[in-house]
């Protein structure tokens, strides 16, 4: 008896990528013509890694020196 085909539910879609959950439990990340199949834990790990990469690419925020405090009110 043949195995029933998997059914995918789209979780997110943009012009460049699509993420779908398969009825068998896998997550499918499609980037153009390429699809990467993974489990949910791997998707979470990749999300953190991509966030780290984006933070590394972002310019460092400008820091402004704090005004010096002189110990309180004086007469």
C-alpha cells in the first residue's frame, strides 16, 4: 500500500523565501530554486545564527559620553 503524500502548510512567504511545515514534521525552507529540509530545532538554531550575522553586519551604535556628576548640589 503506498504511503500518503505529505501536505505542506505555508508558515511564511516573501519574494525571496518561503517556509512551510510538512505533515511529516519537517520544516522546508525554500530560497529560489533550492529547498532545505530540517527539523524545528534546526530552524531555531539557524534563526539565532542569522540574527548574530545581521548584528555583526550592523554598524555599532554611536555612544555619547555621560555628563560628569559632581557629587550633588552645592551652594
